[in-house]
């Protein structure tokens, strides 16, 4: 956050928003509402601070950052999962830009309506997600849109990933839960790796991990719905997903924090 110019005051405002959000949604009374006094008591904030946070929340929800996944991500996901745009082995097909019945323009119109297909294609080219394999014929190279910098879209993605992990951990450690624990596993490498070993491990995971996620994605988007149909009276309301990532533990530091600030007074 510091590298991108994200200061403590920005973070503190978002933290206040999260505290108020939890106080309102997670500690409701029998009437289904929470009083301003209760929010202040739970969060330790003043009434004026809570009012400011509520105003910030309204502006946040009206902005693009809180909306649906960006159109580039939606188009890539559709390209890999839409029945009309995958081949017999469930691999995405190469698409001409606007020729024929199945083309990139039609794909974009289906999964990102209202956004110019030219804009979407230019952005996917910029991030290396597609390649031209013929005259204006395009092949997807990635199944996810990941912006390299801390843009609003990438910040939204980061917060969504962290929120999903913490929600799962909270559910699995909650003694008052009424349903089963969610799938959650962690693998630790036995001993420290050299740079060459780590690079090989990372390359292996990019292949095997992607194959695993593609199998799961194919199951949830096709097989699951064919195996278990929605019955009359059922209401689909559970939004679920799966995270899978390699992490590197930071190197421990034995130096005291105050000893690392050169101008600190004695």
C-alpha cells in the first residue's frame, strides 16, 4: 500500500467502514436493525464518525470498484466456460473478431454487455491474456484477468480474496456453527528451498494447479448442474468459490523496530 501511495489515513477510513459494517450486519437486534448507540458502543466510534462512514459507504457502493467483476474478467471466464465457446474437450476455441456466428464480438456482448469489444480486446492484449493466431483471429492465453498494478480492479480482487479466506477460517473455528466445516487445507514445504528449487516448484504448480482448477471449474459450470438440477421451490442463494495460491513466508528479522529508525531520539 505504501508503494502505491496508500497512506494510513486511507487505510484507517476503510477500517472504520469495516467495523461499522460488521456492527450493523452481525449484531442486529430482534427487530432486524441496530441502533446508532449500539454501533457507537460496539465500535468505539462517535456518532459523527459513524455518520461520516455511512456517507463514505454510499459513495463507495455507487463507484465502479464495488461493482461486478470487471468486463475483462467476465469475458475471459465466459470464453473458458460458456458452452458456445468451448470445444469438445472443454478448451476455449479461437475466435475471429466479428466474422461468423461465434466470434469475439458476440462473446463480449454476452458477458460484458454495453462495453465495446474493441476496448476489451485491447486491454486483454495489453495484459497478455490473448494472442493473434490468424488475421484478426484470437486465442486466449489466460483464464483470469490480473492487472499488474494496484488499480481499483486489482485492489477489489485482493480484498475479495482476503475476505474469502478470513470468512472460511471464521466459519471453521466458530463453535456455534450448525453445518459442516468448509474445505480448507494448507501444505508446508518440508525444508527451505534454493532459488532454483523454488522456481521449479512454482513452475510445477502453475501446470498442475491450473489443471486442478480447470477440472473443478469444469465440474461446477457443467457437470454439477447436470448432476443436480434445481428442484421446484429451491432458491439458489449460496455464492461459493475456491482459492489456490503459493505463498512465501517472509524472512524473520531479529532487529528491534526502534533500532531501524535512524533519527529516533534516545
